C-alpha cells in the first residue's frame, strides 16, 4: 500500500519470478502482457473506480468483493470486476513456480485422495472443469467452509472469487484467453494439461493449512489490508 494525498492506492505486486521463468509451459510474452498490462489495468481501474470514495480506499480487494452492498451503486460493477481481477491475479502468480510440478504431500495429499479418489482423478476433474468454462473465468481447488471442509473443484465467471461464496482458494488457474492464447491458441485443454508442470504444491499446501484457521483466512488478501469490519 502506498499513499497519495491521504488516499491509499492499490498497487501491482511484483511477479515472484522472471517473465521467462515458466517457459516452455507459459511463454515470456504472455507473462509480460498478463502481469504488466492485464493485471496492471485492473489495479489502475480499481483505483479509478474508488477515486470518489475515500471511505473505501483503505479496503482490501477481498473486502470490496465481500461487502458489495457497501459500494455505491454507480461504482459497484467497476469495483467488483477490478477488485476481483486484482485479487485473483495476485493468487495466480503465487499458484505457479518455476520449481513447481510434481505432487502435493502431507495433509493436502491426503485430503485430495479422500475427496477426489486420487491425485490423477483430481487433475482430470480440474482440467475438465477449466476447459468447460464458457467464456472468461477461473478454475479453483477450494476448501468449503461448510460441509466439513471438503475440497471441491469450482469455476467462476469473469473475475468472481470463491470467497464470495464461502469457499477458500487452495489452488487456482486462469482460463481467460489472455492467459494462454499466444502459445496454445484455441487449445485451452493443452494449456491446462501443460500447467501441471508449474503448479506450486508448496503454496497450495500452505493455503490448505491456512484454510483451517479463520483468523488467517481473514488476513489473506491482495496486500495485507484487514478485511474484518472496522
Ligand atoms: Mn488473467
């Protein structure tokens, strides 16, 4: 967070690796555009949408998504779309790593076996769900906050985030065409299958552990701003 004339602005987080670090699975040009143009535009447009509402400018992207009734109607759609774009892309960059791939370990591995029947079955479910998203959206491995905390594969449209529906993200992939089209063109399933080589299971395991801790869940957002009621 930085300040400008008393108002705090959302900022584009630095990528945790170089644009070319995920080659050949995701090409450097796609990463440069996806982070430096697409994600950057969500941040800029979120700040622009909040420009007339100083009482909302210190709120996290997650808070803005979870409290849309607090957003003036004239700004509500722009805030929701761009707060979601900002939050979801921050999660996406951390869901991938040049040292990724392989399989999850520990409690997350056990939960995947319990709830999907095995790791291969989970991967198939996730890729199939992502492939079937109509238009632009996201595919997620989430932990439900109800139903005994079961793992589920869910999809969202646009830039909606499953925390708007009581589900905590463990792993996420972006299936908007801008995420894959330069390299994979119309073959979204090829991208989803190639993506396993860079999925960061250490980060997913960390998030699975966090999912069982209400206080940690509340603090998990784009920039560390509190989302609990003021
Ligand atoms: Mn994207």
